[in-house]
């Protein structure tokens, strides 16, 4: 389980890699490119997709248009992308939740994470944090655990859907603390945050992108982050370990992939453009302010990260007692 923490600590090769500039893909692109975002607008994947799409538009010289295809914890968007023509004009903003975790949670995915996609690059990593509605009489993780144990089954935690990282983190939290809280799946993390702010649910183990602004505005209360270190965006918020919960919480990563059999020259061309703008101070600041770490890797390192995550998630899902649907 300690290896799971390593996924959040592997920033050295994720963030600082320098790769040879790829050969130009002749004539590519000569028309707009579609980037599928497999979650609803407003969530982390959508925000990341729009940042990357805009910068790819600038560096490729053609529009890159975000196409939201939410549903089934990202499976619907991935299936659409897997069936798209392998010409480089359909890209997918994927994540560890969809490419790794979903295989343990769904009996049928509709796509093969390893066989149906050509990896391009990991572009960001992050981890959820525990946020509660301000009306909840708990100002720390310890106080929440005491409250939840005194009122078992009364508190609902929202996630971006069955199999998303926020769901798995919630299940790990339950297993580590012994609390009885009820999972409420939504069609995206941003949707769950809307209901949390409205007081329809009590808490969420939420992505930082939609939740940090709500915390800073006082509409949500952050109790802990699940990263090994505190987040520079909310330095006053303790880690779960500091809060007394010593568990191996899974982190998250996002990557750009394409349908399989897209020519390697096109993959290299897109990878090179990503490498260019990920170094920009503007992108470093935008991702940092959202509690995320920008990244640029080789296509092969996307596959390596998937394989490592698959090994780690098998242990997490077993420990949490989660069964495929």
C-alpha cells in the first residue's frame, strides 16, 4: 500500500522530464481537432481539458474544440473516443480513474484502456480533499469521525460517480476510520460540489479544482487533503495523516490520449506541443492555483503509470470491499 503514496511522489519524472523534439507530422493538423472531455462541464476534467485545448489551439495553429460526453464515470466518453477514426483529429482527456479504477468497478467498460488508445502525455496530477458543508458541526477530521460514529448512516458523501477517485477515497476513508457514511454518486465532481454547497449532501472527497474556490469563499469547509504534503493553495489545511487517518489514499492523474493506430509522428507532434506550453509560467500558475501539478511525459510513461496504478488499485479496491457493477 505504501507504493500508492509513491504515485503522488513521482513528480520528478512526471514534471521535470525533457524529451527530444519530435519530427513534424507533415500536414497535421489541417482542420479543427476535437478533444473529448468525458465528464460534465465544471468538473476537474472539463477545466483541465479546456486549458489544454486552448493551448493546443495556439501551438497547433488550428482550433481544438472541447466536446463534453459525460456518463458512467467517464466510460461513455472513452467508448466514443475509442471508436473515433485514428487520424489524430479526435483526442481524449482521460484520467487514472477512468483508465485504471473503472476496470475494477464495471463488468463491461466498452473499451480496453491498453488496446484502444495511443497515449500522448500525462498532463497533471492531484489528489482530493475532504470538504464539508459549513453547517456541519465538525471543524476537524477527528470531530467529524466522532460525529459520524454517533450518528451512523446519517451523512451522505457525494462523488463524481461510481469508480471515480473521489468515490474510492471515500471508501478508503470509511475502511480506515470505521464510520458509516452513505455514498451518493453524481454525473461529475462539479455537480456533486453544487449539491454540497446547497446543503443537499454533507461532505465530499472532492477534486480541488471545483472545491478550492468554494472553500476560499467560505461556502465549504476543508478538513484535510489526501496528498502526503499540505497543498500550497490551502496551506492551513492538514493532511489526512496529520489529522490522524493514516491510510493509502489514491491520487489522480490526467492524460491526453488518442484512438489506437494514430501515426506515431502525429502522437510525437502533439506531445511536443504539450511539452512547450507546460513549461509556461502561465500554465504552471494556473494548475498550481487549482491545487494541481502540471506534467509532461513520454507516451510510454503514460502506460507505465497505468500499469503501476492497476497494481495499486487492485489492493485498494479489495481492502475497501468494492464490487464491480
